[in-house]
């Protein structure tokens, strides 16, 4: 058996040892491949949307590729640290340091090759699911195709990545003597220390970053964003490097907590675990924050953008912005003749009416008769206004409604508010003050009336409405609610798709990294639990300890990431003069649920393996 055969057989026979590392790298290959499948889709080349989508997807692929380099390199570094005893055994059998480096180089290439091939195979099936889903999102046909370009790009890119990592990782090999390598699992980790000053500094930096992010004026949020991010990143590094260890030491000093049941066993090496996992926690917390924030903010922005149109109650409208009075009425008459002819050509019937309103600084004023005519067309409730009182239809903007009290002042005349209703009969951006026809006539002499004609189609399909709207796309006085929403979705959805995908990839990658970190320490844990089992460790106690141990690993960085994400989203919403939105909390809740499910699955697999080795 020559050296190359030895490397191959050693890798194959110890496949269980390499599995976690293999699966972690496979996930990043699959994500990159899926992006490239979408970016190179032939259907995008024939669409105006293609350039924007392709550029966005290729940029996202670049981000994932750079992230993959550091992710795989760090995973490989951890993987090597767990194999010290194995390296010592090989060197005792006569392997030279040069051959050891060569073996690691070849091993990494073998794992990288199979991770790349398997990632492409799995990604091929996964990408077809994504293409099917994106067809509904992007309103274009993205049929299945054989992604030759994507396969070549992914294979070449990741083989280069693994080649570079294989070369670079040799310089990071631990420099130990043969005795140290052979007895690496026997040596203690020495005394662990945490700096109280650095621990406090980490917490203070994060708090300072939080306070700045949520307290600065809305216009200053983009300005302070980079300094705040730097403060929080540095603070997070100290939080995991120092504060978590400092916190564990304080907990160990509380006898009632430390000596309670199995807490002694959990806390005994928890400080060393926190120290060993500090870099992993930091990496997972940061990339999870990016993932959470990207998903929640983009989805929130989509809902906010489309929510604007909820305030528009009618489908078609024409309002001459350049004219008023008789000229405006003449322009509406000319347009109506042409528009109603187009409606007839598309076999669409529509109810229509011309209405006028008055605009005050804080609200819109309409007459009772105009309001009730619109309400009947839109199938809404009518109102009854008596004397000098008014009825107020509240706006969708809560801050605008705050300006309406028990009375309204119009032209230095105070009119009492008899009723406040929720209505979408007139545009709902501002409160609508409904006055009697007599009062409206008196007020119209002091304001310049705005005039508009609206059409509400009956039983028209979305495609018919968009086709009609396209006939008048160049007329700035005309608007169509459905057509405008379609335009926004066509522009925004590719950005949303790319952003959500990046967020999901970062989230999944963080989970796969935690999975790899958990199973890389399995042999040490098995030895520990096996010794404890000799003094009477029960299955229930073993399960409890594993749940706590895995829970700390999975939820310590995720909880920090969630807090970072909530503050980041609060700052972003502050730019729109809003607080944290329900939709943000819903998205974060879904992601937390996914993490809990992922934790449950990993804990189950981990417990089965440990139980088999310890209690069988």
C-alpha cells in the first residue's frame, strides 16, 4: 500500500469522523450552486428584469463564496485540533511532519471534491424547487433546465477554494512534540481566567451601540450605522471571549446553584467550553444577525411598500394635476371618452363618478353627498352628518389621527366631531372630514377644490386591468392601483428574493456550523459520560445534561443574534418614524421556531450516539 492509498483508505474508514465537516461544507456548496443556477437561467436573458436579477444573484454568490472560504477554513482548523492524538500515532509509526502535511492536504482535497460533487447533485434538485417558487414571485416562466454553466462554475470555484485552504491550513498545524500529541486527551486545559475589565467593556460597547442606534434622530440613522456596527461587533467579541467565561465563574461561586443535582457536572467544564467555542459563538452570532435582519427588514419593507396601496379604495383614477376648475373638468371629459372606449374593447364594465374635495393641512374635506355616492360604488357604509357637526373617517397613519380631537378647526371655525369611523371610501393617507353639503358649499369659497374621476371595474381579472392600464402608461394624470402594485413587485421582488436567500443561507450555515462544532467534541464527551456512568449516571440524568449542553451551544449565540436583530430592526424602522413592527417579530418568531426544531433534531441524534456508547 502506497502513501496515496493510505490517505484514501484512512479517509474512507473514518468517514464517521469526517461526516460533520463534510455536511457543513456541502451546505455552502449547495447554496452557491443554487444561486448560480438562478443567475444563469436562460429565461432571464430575454427579460428586462434579467440584468438586475443576474447582477444581484452573482453578487450574492460572491458574498457566499467569500463567506464559504472563512467558514470552511475555520471548520477545518477545529477539525484538525480534535485529531492531535491521531497525528501523534501516525508520527510514532514513522510518518514525518512533511508527510503529515501532505496527508492533510490530500484529505482536504478528497473531502472537498466529494462535498462539491454531492453539493451540486443535491443543489440540482433543490434549485428546481427554488425555480418553481420563483416563477410565482417574479411573474416569469423559469422552467427546469440543465445548468451546465452553474455546474462548471461551482466545481471550479470550490475546488480552487479547497486547494487554497489545503495549502493555507498546513501553516496552522499545531506544533507539538510527539508526546504532547499522543497524550493530548490526557492533558488538562490548565486554569481558565477571564478579565473583568474586558467583560465589562464588551457589555458596555454593546449597550452604547444599542443606545446610539435607537436614540439618534431618524435622519442620522444611516450616518451612525457603520460606527454602531463596529461597536457591537467588538463588544460581541469581548462578550464571548471574556464575559461568558466570567459569568460561568460567578455561577460556579454560588454553591446553591453549583451543587444542585447535575449542575456540578454541567458547570465543571462549562468555562472551558465557552472559551473553546468563543470564536464559533462570535461567528454564528454575527452571521445570524445578518440573516435575521436581512429577512425581517426586506419582508417588512415589502409589506410597507404594498401597504401604501391599501389606502387607495378605487382601481382607476384620473386627476389633472396641471389644471383646476373648468379646465380640469374639460380634461377629464376628453380622457373619459378614450378610456371608456378602451374599457369596452376589453369587455370590462365599470362604475364611475367625478368627485371633488378640499385639502386642509391635516385632513381632507368632502361633502356628505359625495362621500355617500362613493360609498355605494365601493360597497361601503354611508354616513349621516347633522348641522354643523362632522364625521371623521380615520386614516391608516395613527400619527395623523392624533391631530383630530373632539372638534376640528376649518377657516377659524370649530366644528364638533360627532363620530369617528374606519373607512376606505376616500384615500386613506389622511383623515377625511365629512361635512354637510351646506357647510361644504360655504367652505369651497375659501379653498381650491381638487377634482378627480374614478372607475371601479366589475368582475375584471387582474390581467385585464393591467392590459387596460398599459394603454395609458405614459399619462401621468392616470393611475391604476393593480398595475402600480405589479410594477413595484416586478422591481422589488428580485431584491427581496436575493436578500431572503442570503438571509436563509446565513441562517442555515450558522446551524450547520453549530452542528459541526457539537459533533467535533463528541469523543471527549463520550469519555466524560462513560466515566460518570461508573458512579451511577442514569439515562434521565444523561438526557438532562445533554439537553443543557446542546442548548447552551445552540442558543447562546442565537439569543445574542436575536437581541442584535431586534435593535437593528428598531433603528431601521425609526427611519420611517415607526417602532418595531409586528411583522418583524413574526419573522423572528418563525426563525426562532426553526432554530428550536433544529436544536431538537441535533439533540436527538447526539443523545442516541452518546447513549449507545455510554450506557449500552
